[in-house]
C-alpha cells in the first residue's frame, strides 16, 4: 500500500489548472510537494490537510487521487472510496483510462472495509435526508459509511420527521426505504368534539329538617338542667356530711364538748365539723328544692311540638290521621 501511495504522489495531473490563477496554481503545487515529502517519510496525518488545501486551490485530478490515497492510509476508508469514485468518473470523462482503471481498482480493494446504505425514497414529498448528520443527495442513492451503528433522518416542511437507527456490517449493503412523511397536524385540522348535552338530574326532595325527639322541648330541656343542678347539690351535701361526721368523731375523742375545751386541735376539729355539717345541710336542701322544681317543670311543659296530622282519601272516603 505504501508503494501505491508513493507512486500516486509522483504523478500530479493538471486538469483544471489552466483555469486557475497562476499564483493559486503555484501555491497548490507547493503544498502538493510538501505533502509528498511527508508521505515519503510515512507521515500521512500531516499530508492530508495540505492535499485538501491544494485541491481547494487547484482541483487537479492527480491531487484528488493522492488525497484519496492519503485518506486510505489514515483509516478514512469511506472518504477514500468516495473520492476514488470521483476520480474514476472524471478520468473517464477526460479519457484517462489508466487513471480510471487504477481508481476503480482501489475502490474494489476498499469494498470489504466499508459499509453502504442504499436509500430508497418512497415519499412523493421532497425530503431532506441526513445520515449521521450529513445531508444526502436527492433521489435513491448509496451512502458510503464505516461499519457500525448509524442514524438516518428524514425531514420536510410541513411534515412529521422520521428517524431510523441502522447497524451496517463491513462489506454489506443495507437498503432502507423512507416512508411517506405524514403531514403535521394543524390547529384547524384538530377537530374539537361537540360538547355533550347533559340533562340535569331529577330534583330530589329536600330532607325534612331534624326535629327534637317527641316529648322533649325547650321546657323539658330546662327541667333536665335544673334537675342536674339538684343532683349536684345532693352530691355536695353528701360529701360535706361525710366530712362533718369524720371531723365530729375526731373532735369528740379530744374533747367531749366543744366549749369549754382546753385543746386547740379539738376546737379546730369542732369548728370543721360544724362548718361541714352546715354545708351538708345547705346542699341537701338546695338539691331537694331543685329536683322538686325540675319535676314540676317537666310535668308542666308536656309535649314540645303540636301533634302531627295528615289528611288522606281512599276508596271509602276521606279522613284525618296522625298522633294526637
């Protein structure tokens, strides 16, 4: 391969050079010779940029052939294959059979090391195709690439984009058909469903307002409150009575009579017994009075609500029913 590269650099075609500015042609020739010196030393990485610039200044057939050769030596096989194809086509047009055969031979040698994607456009709408971000030509074509994973995208104005992941093996051709791209949905095209007519639900009769239990009105509620206070009074009387009896027992043990009594503790116990006894009496009397009043109030109020009645008619006539 190195021999082929050295041979390629020794021949630099001049197609198209006559149409260029002489200064540009001279600059292109200088770059070509610098690149040759690098390739002779086996430094292809530095030679490729020089050949690219030389081709830009003077796209000569020999420069393109040598640039393709440089690409092959730097493991850029897909680019080398495509450029050899360009050289073969230009050589055929120019009648340079030797260069054409040599270019096609180099292409043949590269085929096992490249992968190709054959793209078929099945859409009638114009679409832009991109393979790994690089745009492809219009129509059905073969895209030359390196083996491995790739991404094919299709896009067009007013159409939904399309995307396909590919895995291509070396020396193989994968055919991909681009489907018809669907039109983008527009606000006018999106139909809004008609609002459903919903009939209101039948009115349910209002629930009757809660009423107090039969026989319990404001009067009887007051009776219960007064009766509760009466029970509290009786409870206070009972507790005070027990305390008074206890204090009376303690005082009697210290001094039989409350007066005269020389013991101060005994006098204090007698006083406590008297006070608790009075409190017990008041509690019992108040509780009894309140309970009595509650009883009278309960009996006097009777039913809090008037009796309910309803009118009805039947086959035998009409009448009034209810609780009286």
